[in-house]
């Protein structure tokens, strides 16, 4: 039990640091951990990711905010963990700046693109997401609109 407490405190400290670093981009990021079946053999640590005070639904396999990567972990793959977790081992690929973002994309709040094909003049507070075949740079403030309009195309990881 003492080992889990130390791991939990380390993760909490790391998450607080990540949340602070992202605030410089006008993006509020919080990673919270909750326990399900606490104190039992079936205890499960659940990672919740909040962007601008909105909990991210379980649709994104990867979320990249500034240089921090969050991966959605399925219980089958991690044993006692589930949900969004910061990933330390992932290395960002070199980003190739391609054509310039246009006004329509800025107004809409997203454009579809692989991580390494970022458009010139993409605002700094945009995040990158991956859900199945969908990859996009998204304005963090318009993420709920993106989810609403793309929901039929996004993978629901809770039902996978």
C-alpha cells in the first residue's frame, strides 16, 4: 500500500507541474486521478484529463498539449490504470511546417493533419489529437465543438 501511495504522490506532483506549464498558453490543463474500488484487490486508478475545465471524453488515443503527451490507457493494457495518463517515453517527431492556416480553419477551430504536418501560423494554444483515423490540430477552446461535430467519426475508447 505504501508503494502505491508514493507512486500516486509522484504522479500528482508531475501533473501539477504539467498544468502550470500549459497555463502560459492560455490553456488550462489538469490531470486528476480517482480511485475505483479503493482498498480492494480490484482497485483501479482512473486518469481524467481536463482542458479549460472540461473533462475530455474517452475518444482520443493521444492528446498533445505543448510538449506533453497524454495517452488513453485501457485497463487490459495497464492492469490497474485506466483513462488519460501522461506519457514520458514518447518522443515528438520533427514537425514540418507546411502551408499556412487559413481564416476559415481559425474560425472553425480545427484542421485535420498528422502531427508532423503543422500549418504555419497555427495558434500556440491549439492541441493535437488522435482518434482512430482522425488526426487534427484543434483550438483548445473549441474542443467541445470539435467533439460534437466529429462524434460519429471518433472512437469511443470506453466501448472498445
